[in-house]
C-alpha cells in the first residue's frame, strides 16, 4: 500500500526505499505542493495545543534562545469534581508568538490522526521506530541552537521558511548517554540556506545543525521532524527479558510486524 507523503519524500530525496537512511545529508522538494497543507497547518497545531492538556517537556516554548517557564503560558482548569487540569493559556501564548517565539510539540502522532498515519506508514517503510515532533517559529525568533540528534531525521517544511545550517558529525554514531560527551561541533559545513514550504531534508544521526528565523522578519515557519531510531544490538538485548528466544527479540520484531496492521489507515494521504 502506498502512502503519498512517504512516496513524496522518496521522490524528493531521490531514494528508492529506506536503505539510504543514515547514509548522508540530502535535501529536495515535494512535487505535490498541495500535500503539505494536508499534513498539518500552523492553525491545526495551535488547535491541538488549545484543546488538550499538555505538560512539559512534551510541549515547550522558547524565546530569545532560552526556554520560557511554563507558568508564563500555563493555567489550571478545575473540573466539576475539583480536579486540577493543566491547560495552555492561549492569550499568554499568543503574546509570546506575537513577540516571536518557538513552540515545540513532541509526539504529534499521539494527538493527530493524520500524523499517526504518517508515522505508521514510515514505520512500515523503514521497519524502525518513528516519532514526529512539530516546530512553530514566529517572526524573527531563534530556533534551537547548534545541536545533534541521536537518531536519523526526516524534516518536512510545512509552512513559511527558516534558515538552516547542516554540519558533518564529530564522531560516528554518538549516543544520548555516552561514555564521552559529544560536545565539540564539527567545522565542516555541508550546507546552509533557507528551507521553504515543501522542502524536505534528511539529517543523519550525529550531524550538527541549528535552525532560526532571526533574519527573516515578520512571518512564521512550521516544520515537522520524523525521528527514525534504528535498532541496534543493545536495543535487542533490552527486549529480551530472559535472553533471546528462538533467535528473535520482541524489540526487533514488534515495530515491523504490528505497525501496518495495528489500525486500518484512512485514505486521507493515500493515492
């Protein structure tokens, strides 16, 4: 079964299947311009934030390069039974966005059926675990500073534009918890430029990158990052409670076998 977003990403990057994941930085553009608005819009993201009880660190706000304290934009809603439910104060959040800020919502696939389908399709395609995060930046706010991720990333720009710089990795396959900190950025710049609506990038694990709108002026940027975590021998052993059974690990097989059949996919993004 074909998923239009997965097919579009493959075509944009010149890939034929998932074997190129992690092999190197590459970028391109979706040929179907109408597809991005069907994935997620800035208004759709804000609607999710408004209607759900979210907690840090799943939902965060950054301004001037530092995280805004949740007390600035959270409030407690009291249920008829006296339960205190944390909700985002949309007026306070609106003021931050007007001034220029970056909002981050992790695991958007938990809240949005379209993103859930996209993640399941990418899991079926890659046979790996996939999670999607959304980043909304307004006006000339900065995004994340120079950093690296411990997994491969597929980035899709859904609205507006943003400046990116991508550098080579400092060392091979760094881990989030490692014997030695990976805190020395590479000086080898692979690409820098402006990413616009419909653009797609693949940034392999360990590659350094910042993203910002500091020189873009009024406007906004929305992009999603599909984080693809490849299984390793270590993750396999974590899946064996009493050692390997029949030569297979539940962790090694669960994603590939359950993702496509777990739920029938809606036709929203299928050709």
